[in-house]
C-alpha cells in the first residue's frame, strides 16, 4: 500500500475551498465514479474511494491531502497528483 500526502497553497480561504470542492470537484463525473463516500466534518473531508481512503483538511489558503492508497490507487498515484495539482490551481494555488 502507498501513501499520498501533499499540501496545496491557494488564494482561497477555507470556506471558498469547501464550496469549490463541494460544487465543482465532487460532482465531476470522472471523480464521482471513483468515490464511495464523502463526508464533511467541519473543514475536513473524509473520503472512501475505489483508490483508497483519506482526508482533505482545509485551512485558510491551504489544503492538506492525505490518502492511504490501495493497489489500484498506487497505480494511479501520478495521475491523482496531477489532477489535484490542476484542480487546486483553479483556486490560485502554486
């Protein structure tokens, strides 16, 4: 099993990021097909997916992503990272 852990700096506060993730990212058909459950606990999104399980923790101007990847997730790690990089750049991230 592999671990994916990365921090993304953005220009959005945690409420803006939560709204973006909830309205733009999670409903995306390509992503939604991989998700089994997503639950917000304040500013922590808990995710169980076909790639593994993990969290996205939001603070103002920063998102910390942590995933325990299963075998399939390990094979998709590079694609997952590139996708998250692209999405968080939409929020003015680096």
